[in-house]
């Protein structure tokens, strides 16, 4: 995720980090070269009597394409924002669980509870990004429990179940009553909801036909546009075509990034930094030395 102060007008135009331009520049260049070829052919009158376009069809098609890309980007941004809200709510649940555990549980039980809850967050991050997070799991967990969790089909759900077992053991031992158990379970229930929502977002992309329609229409429009511009715009046709291609190809590429917000693209969510917030919250609640927050490296926060 890009984290930076809003630059001035010139720096904003020249900003490269976090832009979709590196991904679409070859496509823009190709569209510009094609527009140059069409302009050359048009200037030499090779298209006279063969191809005669007006800008009216391109105006109508451009409006339709703009609406299509706008709706698609709104849908993908809603997915990105919902994912951010869910992981932001996890910070609340983690801190609330630590506070409630301090009220009802013994220090030993509370530590076991929070170590497993923290491991759940890391394991969920690993599942969403398809990464190995064993090295990031808290040291307070036994190796046998970690191996058992990683051997399951859903390690995050397993670890959350084990977190609930800490509450269940305290209840069976008579250390807490039903009120305390219910108060702790309420936060575990919230974390389970966050995992379910994250899995839904990660495993349910937008309909492929919808994405394909927007992608194809953008390319067809940008490659037909020079035929309408060349008679009137002359050698400015490649410039105008490149600007339009940057807009439409950029919106198409940005929607692809926002559709899956849990990866490591520059505009994806900073799950590493959020998990570090959990580590700090847990450490401070347990009286342990807290790690430093993750800082952006070259304006990028993972």
C-alpha cells in the first residue's frame, strides 16, 4: 500500500511509485505506435474512399465504456474497502480480547489466549497471501501446536478454535463463570466473522465475463480511435490516443489490483503492518517489550 503525503502538481504528474503506468506502459506505447501508423496512412490519403469515420460513434462508445469501467472500479473498490474495514475491526477485537482477558483470566491463561489469537491473525494473513508465516508466529506457542495447525486445511480456523479452547478450559476448571466465558467468546466470534469475510472476498472474484467485457471494449476503443482522430487531429493523433489509452487501460488495470486486496501489489492492503499492530497491542497488554511499528519503505507499506 502506498503511504505518502500528497505531492505538488508537478511531482504528482511525475509520480511513478504506486502508479499503474509501469504495468500498462507497453500497451500505451503499442497503441501510440498504431495511431502513428494510421496517421501516416491517413496523411498520405491511402484511406481515402476506404475508411471514413466521424467522432460521433467514438463519443457514444466512450461514454458507454466510461460508465462500464466506472461501475467495475466502484465494485472493486468496495471489495478493497470492505477488506480494510474487516482488518481494521480485527485490531479492535484483538485489543478488546486482551482487555477482557485481563478481567476474567489468570495471567497464564491470558497469555496463552493472546498468543493463539495473535497466531490466528498471522495464519490468516498467510492463507490470504498464500505465504509461509511460520517464522512470524509468536514464540510463546509450542512447536507441536504450530505443526498441528499448519497440517490442517485451514490453519487460521484451527488456531482460532484452539484460542477458544483456552476459554473452555478455564470454564471447566471453574476459573471463570458463564458471564466471563461469554464475554471472551464474543470477541472470538467477531474474529471468526472477520476471517469468513476475508475468505469470501479472496475466493469470490467479480464475474469473469464482466471483466472480459470491460477489458476488450477498452482495447477495441483505443485501437479504433485513431481512425476517427487522424483526419482532423493529424500528427497529434498518437498523443491523444496515448492519453485516452492511459485513462482506460489504467482504470482496467487498477480494478484488477483492487479486486484482490490481500496480495502484495502496491495498492493492496498492508497486512504485515496490521499484524505488527496486533503484535504491539498484545505485547503491551501482557507487559512485554513491544516491537517497532512497520514504516513505509520507498512510500510502500506491506
